[in-house]
């Protein structure tokens, strides 16, 4: 999400602020992490210059994606808004790869058996033995590991699908409510 700064138009600032408030509420309610980037940060990531113009950003996006879309001279189009959104998304993708953060939420720990080091996990996506995962709780990364062993009803399995409830051997203790992301 782009950090928005308005210096002169209070009406627009209020509307955008309300819209962002609704989006942030929805993200929080669904436990989706939010990343915010300033316009200068986005421009620097995309073009190498923090003070690049909109046209410079659009030119770099076209170069990167091979798009042949053109805005009319002196006219704002939907491409201008789409280019802004695409620039934010590309900035996030570039920064996430650099931080090793590209991951997909695959499940949630519903119980942990500390004596045997097994977490009961409700899967939100497919998971297989050999997949690299990380555990997070409250937005904080706890640890990473490779899935070495999974079970359903005390039988070893090699893979499981969305909706399955599995026992997952963990390298470290983990608390109920921890989220699991596939790396």
C-alpha cells in the first residue's frame, strides 16, 4: 500500500483516509500483513531515483513488462491509476524477494503437543513433506523448517490438501494460533 501524503486537498485526503481505513480493517480482520511504501521509496525502487516523475515510472514499467499502453497527451487515464498500483505491487515484489519474504499462508496451529513436538495444523493450502515453511505469530516470525513428517489419524502421509487437519513434527515448540507460511 502506498503511504499517502496530502498537503492541500483536505476533501481528497479525508476520502482516501476513509478508504484506507476500511482496507486496513479488512486486512487486520483477515490477518493479512500490510506493507506501506512512500511514493519516493516506490520511485527509487522502480527507476533508481526517488524524485522520478510519473512518466518516468510509467516508462520503466513499460520497459519491465513490455506494455505498449499509452496515455493521451495532457490527459489522465485509467492507465495512470493502474500504473500507480502496478508500481506499488512491483516495488513490494522486489523488496519482498530481497528480504526473503515471498510466502503463502498454508495453515494455522490449532494445538501443540509439547511432549512429542507435534503441532496440529488446519491447512488452508496444500502442503508436502520437503516443503520449506515458517511459523509466525502476531506478525512476528518465530522459526523456519523443512516439513520432515506429517500424519493424519496416526498414519504418515507425504502430502495434504486444503481443509485437512494434520499432525506436523516441529523443530521448536509453537503455540496455538501460530500461522504457517510456505516459503
